[in-house]
C-alpha cells in the first residue's frame, strides 16, 4: 500500500484549494459591487469585504483540517462562526503525488506556521487594478518559509470575455515551483519593481543608486515576486518599513524554490516563527538572479535609515 502523503504535502494541497476558493470569493465580491471598504490606519491601508471573507475562509478551512497548526492572518477579525459555504474541504491531487523532501517528512502540525494575506494589493483592488491582486498562503517551519501558494484571481482578465480567469502558483523548497513559466529578466538589464502607493524619498534614493534601466511601480508583494519569476523585472526593491510577514512568506518560498533570494535591505533573512514581530521593518530586496549585484549597491545612508 502507498504510504499516506507527508503532512507538509497535505497542507500545501489543501492551501491550494483554499486559495482557489478565495479567488472565487474575491471575484464574487467585486462582481456584486459592494466592496465594504474600511480604512484601517489611513487611506493607503484598506480592508474590504473580500479581505474579511477570504481570511475567514482560508483560516477556518485549514484550521478544520490541521487543528494544531498556527495560522496568522493579516486582518484582525472577530472569531465569528464561519458559515459552511466559506469552508473549502478539497485538496489538489497533483500536489499529493509529489514526493515530500526528506528534511520535511517528519514535520508535526504544531511545528508549522501558516501566514495568510487574504488579499495582497487591497488598494489596487479597490481602484480596479485587478492584475495586481494576489491571495497569499505561506507555510513556515523552523522560522523559515518552506512552501507557498499564490493565487491571482484576475490573471488573464484583459484577455477577453472567453478567457479563463485566475491561476494558482505553488512551490516547496526542494521540489520547485509550478503554475507559471519560469523566465529570467533580459541579461544586463536592471529593471526594478517597487511600490506603487508607498513611495518615499528613501525608496526613491535607493532605486536611483541602482542606476536602473527602468522602474515598474505596482501594488502587492505577491505581484512583485511574480514579476521576478516571469522575467518582467530583475530586482524587487523596497527601502521602507510597511511590508509584513504575511506579504513575504508565500512569495519567499516560491522565489527560493526556483533559486532566487529575498532579504531585508541589510541582507538579513526573514524569520517566520509564530513569536516574531509582523513588520518587515528593514524593507525588502529580492532577485531571481544576481541578488549580490543589487545588494552590493544599496547605499549606506539607506541601510542606516532602516533598522531591522
């Protein structure tokens, strides 16, 4: 008889289905037209009905199957009874067929931390920049991002009425990442992807120091890492606090699974154990290839301004 799949693979397979369910919720809220926008700390920090419903759906669905896993979501939500239609019970069979890397086969539920950003790029969502939006489920073990799921609910939305909307990207360290075509940015080009709505003098000083050929400003950390793995940008640079653990956990796992690197502006790895502070206060630096080139050009003035 076949041994049952390792816990990690079951969690990733379930997270995949939870993310697909989340995408349906995101699209339904937008189609219904009432986004239910709430300002959290200001006009650039928003929460919508989609953020709330998706977080309830993902967290409740995964908690039901994996009761001892720690799940940390972006939104502060009342622990209401979650209605049955928000529960996703399915899993992706394809993922269960993959062999779990040996170093992760013995993991117990209580050793995993799942970081959930129900809707990364909320501001863009409210403004109709739908291709910026992602749903992020990151899985950490020993403080390290080891697996992740990124769903783009509106992938393909400009391809006409018959296009299939949305896609799900997933990855596990030691296995690889799937659901997209891995592409490197043009050789010798320095294309920087950075924040769209959280710009500052420091953010711009840091980008100028890298002497970029071009700069892409888009919303969402998930979206920015997708730009890297699909070869649209060569580095993701954000010299500012503001990014949180649930923004980086899933994208980090996927980027690392294909040989890229993400750190803070000083080159420190992010920690994802459950006690860690949520803010990545020393910014973000990431690249699929040539990370060291960008790291070596971050100005000291920028580093001194950002305390980890």
